[in-house]
C-alpha cells in the first residue's frame, strides 16, 4: 500500500475520532448556551478533557500498531502480545494523569488520588479500544500488502510460464527435422534449402517475434504453416494433415504461440503416418471470433497426455489471463480421437485485449 494512502487512513481515523468527541460533547451540552461555550473551550484545548481523551488512545494505538503487531502478533507469541497490550493500556492511561501534576503545566488538579485511580481505569479502557483498532488497521494494511505481493508473485510466475510456452519447441521435432533435412541434402539439395529456411524462420519467430504480448494473427498462422510444412517431411502421405484457414486474418492480433501446444500434442500422439487425415486443423476467422479446431486420431496404446509437459491446466490459465470471459475451450476424447475446440471472442473488431 502506498505511503500516502496509509497517511490518509491514519489522518482520517483521528479526524473522525475528534469529530465524534466534539459531537458527543455538543449533544451533552445542548441544553445550555453556557455549556456549549464550555464545550468549545474543551475542543480548543482550554481544558484537560481533550488531552485525557486523545493522548491515551494515540499512545496505545501506535504502541500496538508499530510495536506489538510486528514484534509479537505476527510471530504468534500470544502471551507477550497480550501482556504488552495490557502494559501499553495502563501506561497510556497514567501518562495524561501524571502530566496534570507536572510543574508549569497549564491545568492544575486538587482532587484526591482515589478519584484519579478510577479515571486511570477508564482511560486505560479507552486506550485498549484504540489499541485494538490500531491492530485492526495494521492487520488490514498487512493483509492488503500480502495480497499485492501474492498477486505480483503470481503475475511473475505466470509470466515465466508464458515465456516457457512461447519458447517451447518439441526437441524431438527439432532433432527429427534436422535429420530429415540432412537426408534431403544428399538427395534433393534445393528442397533441403527450402526446409532449412523454414526451420530458420520458425526459430526466429520463437526467439524474437513471439516475445510481445500480442502479435499479428498473420504471423501466428505463418508460424503454424511453417511448422506443418516441416512435419510433412516425415511422410509422403498427402492426406497426413488436413489443414484449412478460412476468413481474413489481416489487421487482427492474437497472443503468440497460442495454438501450437495443441498442434504439437496432435503430432506427438497422432496415429500412423499412412492413415487418412489422422490430424485435422481448422482456423476460422470472422468479425466476432476466431475458431480453432484440432483433432488427432490415436492408437489404443497411445493415449494423449499433457501438452509437451505443460498440461491443459497451464494452457487454461493462460487463456484465462489473456482472454478472461472471452473464450470457450472444449476438449473431448472419444472414439480414439482427441479434439480441441477453442473459440476466442472479439468484442472490438480487429483487436484482442485482456481484462475486459
């Protein structure tokens, strides 16, 4: 919590307390103009009454706020904490009484000590009330600060996780692609050069272009297409991947590397390369939403697992962070087909922003 807000909380509390005392004295003396005049003298500090109602509270309030709470209550040392409250209240109650007997003090007293003993008890009780309020205020400030710290830590943790997602590239895919290109160099050098450039573009995208929070949708689609082209090196089956993009991605933005985790999972657990359309990827774009669909068939002995070790939970967290309330994600696993159906809604055409 900012220092200025803390100062305002403290100032506001004591101003309200002074107004409460003033209102109470005015109400008690409302029957007489002379009594009202005496009340204003008290408020103007021409009487020891204001001193005796404020000083004990201030002393005990800040003793609990600045000493007892951080030193003992937060350490769960309850015995010294309660002893400290009692001591602070008794000392706070006796100080204004002792001040009245100091030489040169503007107010003189002549009453017997037994009367002041009763007043001491009342002032100590008043001090305890202020002390408890001081503890509550310090507890609130501490609780608010811990919430902010926790939120900052969660944000940093999420940023780390997002960075992990952005930078991910299945090492098996990378090694296999390099090996395939190596084989092509011997048999078809021009084609090998094309795929090598695609791999270079894919790595460049992950290292540099995927770092911003939002990127053009066209770049994301280009990255996916480069990835799919490199996957096609693995097989001569033209029906291995069924991929289609409909709609215009121009002037649209999206969170980078949002779909690739699901696509990588599809290839990781996909069926045999000779099967017909074992992997289906569709991206439909219109003015109000982006619809991503990815499905893959798998053998009974190869059930889909986590997405490259990151898991569905992390991917859902990322969606909730980036598009809170503006997405729908449905994952199904039926008839040896694993499907991901993701809708991202756009209430402001052409732009996606989180936290709406």
